[in-house]
C-alpha cells in the first residue's frame, strides 16, 4: 500500500513538473512573439513616425513571401505598382526587410540627389560579407569610400574609347558567328527566340572579352560556361533567403552560419579567371579586358612609377570580370530583344536605320567602332528622348551589321 502511494506521489509530481515545464515553454514562446511584434512595430514605424507615406507593413511581408515561395512576379513589378499607387507623392517609404529605404518619384528630386547633392548620397547600401567573400567583396557595386575610389581608378581606364577599340575585333568575330547562326536558324525554322539567342551571343562576347575564353555557346547549347552563368543569375527561394540574410544579419552571424555570396557558380568563374591569369602571365595576349587590367598591374610594379592609389590584386581582377557577367548578361540580352521588337513593329524606323548604316559602309568600306559611335540615328534609338533603352553600343555591333546584310 505504501509503495502504491509513493508511486502515485511520484506520478503526480512528474505530472506537475511536466505541466510547469509546458507552462514555462508557452510563457517564453509568448514573450518571444511579443518581443518580435514590438521589434517589428518599432522598425516598421520609421517612416510613419516622420510623417512620410510608406508601403503598408503587411504588403511588405507579402512581397517578400511571394519572392521566396511563389515568384510568379518579379520584384520590379511590385516597385512599379508602388510607384503608380502613390501618384501625387514625391517619394514613398519602403523597407528592405527591416532596413528603411526611400522610393523617389519626383524627377527634380532625383536630379538633385544624383547631381547637386551627390556628395551626401555617394555611399552604397551596406551588405553583410562573410570571410569567404574576399573576392566578391572587391566588386565595384559592393564597396564604398576610398575602397570604391581605388577600384574605380583601376576600372575607368579600361573603358576609354581607345581601349574599347582594342576589343572591337573580338566583338566583331562573335557578331559574324551570330549572323551565320541566325541565317541557318531562319532556314530551319519559321521563328527565332531572340532573347535566347541574344543571351548566347552576349555570353560569347563576355567570355572572350572579360574571361579570355572561347565558349561558342551560340552553336553549343550544352556549353558549361553558359549553364553556370544562368545559375549565377537565377532567382530561387534559397537565393532570396540568402539575400535577405546578407541584408539583415551582421558579419559575425553570417560567418557562424556559413552564409556568403560565394556560391558554386561564382567559384567556377573565379577558377576560370585565375587559370586565365596564369596563362597570360606566361606571355599569351589577346587584347581583352583581362589584358588591360594585367597591363595596369605591370605598370604598378614598375619601379619608375609612383606608388599606385590602389594595388591590383588577383581578387580585384576576378571580381570585376565576374561583375562584367552579372551586370551585362541578362540586361544586354533583354535590351537586344526589345530593340528587335521595336524595329520589327516600326518598319519605317528599321529602314531608316538600315539606310544610315549602309551609307556608312558605302563611305568607309565597313563598320568600325568609330563610325558606329558617330551614327546619329543609331544613337537616337538608344539614347533618345524616350530613354527606352540604355546599353553599351559595342555589344550591338551584331545588330548593326545584321540590318545591312539581312532583310529582317
């Protein structure tokens, strides 16, 4: 009887402990939830407390949840909606997760920020970087202050008209290959997927100019270089979560959990550039973007020159080459597709442009970098009043040449 009573007491005691533990767990959980709600309320009242119209909090969460799980609409679609929903406001407050940001709608205010008061707005947003991101952290659009000025002083000389003229023959070779591919395609099929084939052309141009390799993705759809580039620019739930973490978490936390910008596709291109640098140092020259950067590094090592403002490291060269790919691939291919579409919809403009280029060929014998830069109607198409497109003309050589040779 005593044994049974003891067991009953122990059971009641264990049951009581379990109940207390559950109550404590619920209390801690509730406290955490309340603290998170208070934290969110304070963060998302940044603009309203200053009397500035802003995107509703629930809409902000909806946008990020959509970008993570659904992804049927691109991020710019929501920005465009926000822009048009705030007619009459010069600016509207928004949030990048918990960081406040401002969408400026008034052109006069944009001009003042970008020109008159640019010295107050010259810094870029801060993005977390782990220890793995040494190379990625050298990219021009991720750095600020003196670091940015140093890297910019290296990159700017490579894009002068003289330097671009040196790379013109590389672009011309890829343009000829594209024309041949389009001619074969038109014979085989009744339509052309312009965005896809332009993306492959741009990939070949970037491969030869920025990475110093011949990938021939125009004719080889299974080319690894092209696949890795698509992976690098792909938008996924995992990539979106990584971006949110890099925008919000401190570097110490990023290092602890192992989140970084340096993804497997980035490492692939990093290895490609590093191997190419080794080959160039052995005497191989092509007159491309890599050669221009390596020439600057050789000049810096010359004992007769003054101390450089920013020493060029391998990581600096790798970062700018990959940056070339990130910012130039999809944007350039999309621009080409839009150009083709607008010219197809406006045959009279297409004829006028073709005639201008034919006149240039008749006068000079061929298209050159200089004659392309001096074609007035061509310039009007890409930098006219409507500002439909903004794009490096050098990559559009294929289009100019194509308009002359083909009746598209």
